[in-house]
């Protein structure tokens, strides 16, 4: 319970700041996204011990800066995605030279692509604000209710080899409440196709739980309990946004298919 209280207190501090920057949109939100991207890569690199090779570490940071600076500057998402191809190829070459395999390139992709998705989804219009609100509602409801339903109901483990605490009951409960939260946001903003967004909410809830499991696998792979100790009660930035980065990427893909890479929220939340 003491850890739960610490988690709640940390969330009460962070959530208003995040929601304010989301409301403002534009450059303030993009700067939040860029800072998050650098923090994610730092934690990834720390767990994977990429910093042991100083030259490789500097090269990775400079390569990561390319898509993140483009994102922060408001460059179109499709242009930034194209620029990421040579960045990732260069990171693979650096990893091969340093004997680190694809971990550097994978970390860059894991940090940069969701940040690009967040910035593109938010944009500067009301549809973007609705899209991020929808995303937050689904992922946060999934996270909270998966925890409480899992503790209350128990039952078979979801992935005991990766995350022993997670149960199938928690996963289903999280998905149900994630969909409810998504529908509530869709109805509140008056979208014309809330039924479609209900399916999108289910997709995002599943994606967020897969993202959570993926981050747990990364930590188990490198013998880390938390990605860092930056956030009291939560561990690191990766621990806090593991579901969000997966769900944001998934929502961006859905929006891209509906209305294009430049304005993915427009097709999702057209009134």
C-alpha cells in the first residue's frame, strides 16, 4: 500500500503538467514529447549497457537527435519517417562496429517512433486534442483497472515468464474499462462515429498491454527491476509510458489509414 500511495502521489504531480501541455499543444507539447524520447532512450541504453562504448554512445545520441529535433520543430511526420531510415541504418552500422548488435537501433526506434506519433496525433487542432485525450483515457483506464481487477479476481497468469504479476482477468478487465473510457471520450467530444472508436479503443487497450509486456521483457532480458528510479513509485519513464508508446503508435497507424500521415486525428475525430 505504501508503494501504491507513492504511485498515486507521483501521478497527482505529473498528470496536471502533462494534461496542461497536452491542452496547449504546439511547441510546448512537442517539447514534452522530445524530452520523453530522450529519457526513454537513456533508460534503454542504460539497461543495455550501450554507454560502455563511448564513441558508439555519442553516435547513438546524435542519430536519435535527428528525428527528435525534426519532431520538436514540427516537421511533417511522413518526412521525419523517411529521415529515420538512414538514421536506423547508421545505428545498425554503429552497433555492428561496437559489438552491440541491433540494440542501439532498436532503442532509437522505440524512443523516436512513438514520439513522432504523439506529435502528429496532437497537431494543433481540436481533433488532435480529442485524439490524445482518447489515447490517455483508454491507456490509463486499462492500466488502472487491469491492476485492480487482477488483484481482486486473480486466476491464471497472463505471461508468467515475463511478468508474473499479470493475470488474464486483469487483462480482460483492463480492456473492458479501457473501451468504456474510450467510448466516454468519443461521446463527450461529439464524434460522428463512436462505434468505430470503440473498436479502436479495444485495439489500443490490447496494444498498451502488449507494450507493457514488451517493456517487462526488456527489463527481464537485462536483469533490471525498473528502467530507472526517476519517478517515485513508478520507476523510470519507460515504466510509466510503456503502454502509451505502443498505443500511440497503434493509434497513429489507424489515423494514418483513415486520413493520412500528416493529420491522423482528423479522420478519427471528425465531427
